[in-house]
C-alpha cells in the first residue's frame, strides 16, 4: 500500500475566456500563489499544469488546454504601473508536448479578451468606465513592451459581450471590440527595426529546401512571409492539407529557423526549439476562389490576397491577431511580398485565411528612407466562457 502523502489540490481564481479566434486561462497577478507572482520556473510549472502540458499524448485531457496552439494559452493581468496605461498584460504560450512556456511574443487575439477582462476583474479605474458607451482600455503588452488600446463596449457599467459582430473562425456572433496596436513595429531590444535586414525582400537560403524570396518583418510579431507558389502551394490550403504531413511541417520549420537566424532572433539553429512562438511563418498568394473550413465559399473578388500562417509548428485554423498586424503593415508598404500578392500597397487589406476573411488597416509612412508604422487596427470580439477557480495539485 502506498503511504506517500499527497497534498490536496490548490484553488486559484481564474477566468476562461475566448478572445478573437483563441482561448486562454486568465489570472490576476495578485491571485497567483506567491511563488508564481514572479517570472520563473514556479510560474511556468503552474501554468503548464493548468493547461495540461507537457502532454506526450498531445490531447490536454488533464488540463484546460484544447490541444491546439490557439487554446494552449495563459494570461496574467495586473494594474499598470506605467503612466497612461490601465493594465499590464503578460502572455504565456504553453507548449503542448514540450516542457516550456514561450514568453517571447504577444497573442493579438487574446489582447481583445485582455481589454474586456481588465474591466471585469476591477483592474480599470472606475472613473474611466462609462455607464454606457465605449471604454478605451490602455494595455501595456509586457512581453514586447508595446501599447494596445482595446475599445470595449460597455452597457450599464458592465462589459457588453453579446452582439451581432461576426468573426470568421468563431462560431457565434458577439459584441465588436476594436483593437489598436500602437507603433507595432520595432520589437524593442530584439531585431530593432521593422525590417531587421534593411530589405523589403530577402533571399533566404534554407538548408535542404533551397533559396526563397522572403519578407522578414517585425510588426505585431516577427514574421517570415514566403510566396505560396515558391513552395508549390496554391495559397488555398486548409489545416488538413498540411498538418498531417510531417515532411511539410519539417520544411516549414527549416524556413522558420533560417528566418529567425536572419532576423537575429536566435544565434544558433538549436535555439529555435525553445522559441516556437516567434517568429511566425506565413505564405501568401494573389486572390483565388476557395472553400473555407466551414464550407463557406470565398470568392477571389472578396479578397485582396490569401494568407496561410503557422503557429507553434502547425497551420493555424484562422489567423493570429499579431500576424494580422504584420500582414496589414506589410500590405501598406510597396514592394513587400504581401503587397505584391495584393497587387499593390493599400492602407486597408482584406485577406482570406482558412476560416474565411479578415480586414486589417495600417498607417505606414516613410521617414528618412525608413518605413515606420504608427498603428494597426482590426476588430475582434471576446467573452467569458467560465469563471471561478482552476485547481492544480499542490
């Protein structure tokens, strides 16, 4: 008989939210166990256990995760100490099957929920919340050191969650939240410039794959853009066309590693294993007719270009919000692979992804020969799915 003392589970106040086409477990910093209130192994282990990672079965049966990159996420919010901001937002991308939490980037989709949660959780000064109208929640994105403004609808002093705003990739309509990503380029310390190599298009030498034209951009999230045709794709692919094929995924990882090295995000190929969340890799093509994953027909005339992106080693079911910022920014700048696929630069771009359409705008201009982007704007939605306590073994 096993006489080992097993400690009871601990309860931690938590809120399970959808934001855009992602889901995550949201915490207030003050509610976390003391050891997890600081960055480090204790925090990582806690969040992994909440999600159910690392899981060699890749199923997240014993946790809150949904076994996809879009649902293996945790968020920590606290009142901001920065002037002109309401909350500090920290985002952890929890690896599904590997033993790490990636803190290297933002989740644009969950930025929407961060704005709504900040109000729900009492982290926004009551004087800033209208009885009815829109509350501009000023978010400091602590992973990347950027400001995001979430325009959250409020009714009767509470977040208005229901509405008729439809977002492709999300089953049901909800209230619209407009996100503004301020100065989304220049990723702080790492990489620096919006185009880290100084070029709008580089030739990327990829071992075992060959040389490929690529646009390497730092806006929203570091992203490597490739032409679909250069990889033998149509640009109309859905998840099942790629995710079941280890050889295709390995090829994308080779390209991602080459891009990360070229962007200066890693110094050796081996470091890419612990940096899965950034950079993203995406492939673009001119408009074509295709059928979205829901069965909805998307006509070429409805879109400016097609984009497919990978997250955490798999083709994403829709589009990451941060990657949409990169797409909108690159589309606003003449000469990038994105604006070329769109038939020219444009301030607002509608692109087709596996789940349907997304519209994103960016204000880009050239200053002393350098491109700069002041903000990118897009609409998402968010809602609380469940609230209470999450439990983890002590």
